[in-house]
């Protein structure tokens, strides 16, 4: 195989799991940073948490936290699912 052919046919399938892991991490971090953005912008994921803090209502604060965690877990699960579907056949472990 020529070096150019190896670059385009062998390297991307080997690098794909690492690229998808970075994208998965970025998705979860974006959910985490969207939560405190409510204090600066005035909206977003942290609206329930912010109103729970200002009104001193613990159930509202807990609901906002649980919803944020659920969204982060869903993003992580979707990233894992894409990683499993895009994994090259030769890299599967039995």
C-alpha cells in the first residue's frame, strides 16, 4: 500500500474511536456549561435551578439538577451508540 493510500484507507478507521470519544466528552461538557449560563444570559438549562435557589424551593432545585444530569447522560449514551455503530469491524473484541 502506498503511503497516500494508507493515510486515507487505514488511518481514519483506527482514529475514529478516539475522535468519537472526544466528541462525546464535548457533548457532555456543553450540557454542563449550559447550566450555569443561566446566570449570565438569563435562560438555558439552569432556569429551574436558579428559580429554586432564589425562591428557596429545594424540590425545584433538585428537579433542575436531575433534569440536567439526565440530559448529560442521554448525550453520553447517544455518543456511545454512535461510537458502537461506527466502529470498524476489525476492531471488535469478542
